[in-house]
C-alpha cells in the first residue's frame, strides 16, 4: 500500500488530479491522514499533500481533502484573520469560483454571494470579464484569482472590475507573478502549447506578470496594498499549511 501511494504521488498527472471525483478524494484523504500538515480550510491533517503543476510538478502542495493549493490556503487564512469576510453583510462577486471555496462561501449567511465565469459550471452568471452584465457600483467585495493572466485585454477587465465595485469596496486579485521580474512579459507570437507552457507557466496563460502588476491595477483607479501575509506567520505555520513564502496578496480598494 505504501509503495502504491508513493507511485500515485509521483506519477498522477495534473489533469487527473484536478478532476478527482467525490469518491476518490475521501479515499486519498483517508490513506494520507497524519499530523504533519494541516489544510486550514477544513482543518484536516495529513502526513503529506499531493504533487501539482504543469511540466515539473511541485511536491507536497495539493490538499487531498479540499484540493486547495498554496494560494488558496494563504487567501483563506488572510480572509479569516485579517478581514470581516466571514462576519460582515457583504454583496460578493466571485470570478471562476474555486472548488475549495465555492460551497463554503455559498453557505455563509452573511454574504449575498454571486459567482461568475465564461465557462465554469459553478458560475451563477455566465459572463465575459471584459463585458460584465452588472450595474455600476454593485459589489462590496470582489474575488478574482488566477483569472487575469488568461485575459488578452487585462486592462479592459480591470476597468470592468473597478466599475462594478462599490465605492469603499475591496477585492483580492491574485495572479501567478514573478516578483524577480520588473515588467510584465507577453508575446502573442508564441503559439506552440509546449513553448507557452515553458515560458508562461501554462499553455493558456497570455503573460507573465512582474512587479508592475500592482501599477496596472492602480492605473484604472484602484488603491492597492501589496500584502506579504506570510511575513506575519511563523516558519512553522508556513510549513504546516504548505504556503509559498513571500507570495504577495494584491488587495485592492475603490
């Protein structure tokens, strides 16, 4: 059994991992139970997490129970510990809702919660982020995580996000970001999927964001806080929750 699960952890391809069935998840979670690591989203503990990633996989990052990754667990901890997301009465718009969050957020009685996406079956409203069907100044909180790197005209999408956010509202717009890169890189002449995966991280990403991402958000009107929440956590907790040390959370305000 030990050898079997070692084989699974090292060889399961990403597309299969993200399609783990309702049946497979609890089975994996059962066999990987332990005390070493904790998923803060559901509180379950494991001896190891699963590998994940395009091409070269990152070991020990995908939670067997919620299928959360480093960024999901970091966001959960930030929302829980540093905001009133779980207690205040807010109208929330959530783009491309993640499996780890969708049902949990939907069940929160304090939220008027709407999900949207062009393709996701979890979306309440099928919509193009560059042409949203919502009125101006509609939402107190907007979550839009790992979406903008897929959008050719991200400035137009950012303007739409700003338009539908209420004055005084806030949001979190996480993206895959290379903090060692000053300027964002994009090149639509690269069409080969393997080459795009190598350069952009995924074949369907259209850019690699650099540190100028925050200024892009400011250029459409947002005030931006660049929050390195892992700097507030101990090394023990960073390891316990399997977080990416130094990952910056882009918190925006209108």
